[in-house]
């Protein structure tokens, strides 16, 4: 079992500030590890909702004045604070809650210093930002749980990706190692999360055994699981 991570959460509050997303973000991070630092950086000093939100969620505010027009002072401040966190050996995971793809170079730097980087954002987050992260939390997808029509389309897209991975990973018994399939799936889809498809839990094996049982056959061999498409799976 992987040890729980020690997480520092840096929120770009200028573009990640909808209250409905905060419980989702914390729920997802709490499954990954312990959030020991919660900073929110903002430049709108006239926002009267900030105090109540930050108290409610235990977030430490970091106000940043924009000293000149046209400069993203908050992004610069986040970058500086993130680099300073590298001095804390016990912080092994940094979460950047933002939709700003300009943080991509910062992500690469943090990863070079052996930090696991989690991104979090809504549907406006760019693929560039998602792909740079080790993992990505799509808070809007989880919040909406998607409409039934969109959910079906999303599931079919997921099935297509999983089928292609299994096809490459298939062994002589026509099964593929489930852990390996999940590894490659998360590599291709950084925001993969069963909750994106309406599931109540994030555990992939439960998701495939329940919501995707019509498409896949799962067997347990020793302590490991194996997977293959069902011969009569519906299209």
C-alpha cells in the first residue's frame, strides 16, 4: 500500500473560487493523503465573500496586490511560495488549484524535485495543464456527475481508450493485468476518476466491477486482478 502523501494545497483563488468546488477538492485530496497546508492567493481585495469561505474550509489567505497593470501578481506569488515549499522535505505532494496553463513550467520544476503534482480545475482547464500534472481533479465533472446522455458518451469514450490499452497489454489467456491497464489509463487521461462518470467511489476496481461490468470481465488471480472485454459487450 502506498503511504499517504503530505499535501500542500495552493489555490489560485482569482480563477478557482466557486464554493461548491471546495468540498469536492478536499474530498479527493483526503483520499490521496493529508492536506497539511492550505493557501489561497487572491488579488481582489474587495471580495466580501472571502473571509467566510476561508474560515469555513480552514484556508489561510494570501492577499497579493498587483503592483502594475497587466501582470499576474498572484501567479508569481504562487510560484515563489511553491518553490519555497521545496525546502520542506515532509511535503511530497503539491496541489495547484487553477485553470492557468502558465503554471506548466512550475509543475515541471516541482516534479524534477521529486514532488507529486496534482492539478485541480473546472472544464476550462487546458489539456496542456492536465497533461503536465501527475494527476488531475476535474471538480466540475464530479460536481455535475454529467447528464445521462453525456455520461453514456463519456463512458463509451473511456471504453474505447481502455480497450486499446488492453489490446496492447493482453496476455496469452486474453486477460491483461488490471494494475498495468490503470497505469496506462492514468497516463493517457490524467483526470480519470470514476466519479467523473457518476460513480460514488473513486476505487477503479469497484467501478469496473459494477458500473462497467457489462463491458468487462474481471477475475482475481492471487492478490492481483485481471481484465478483458466481454465477448458479448454492448456497443
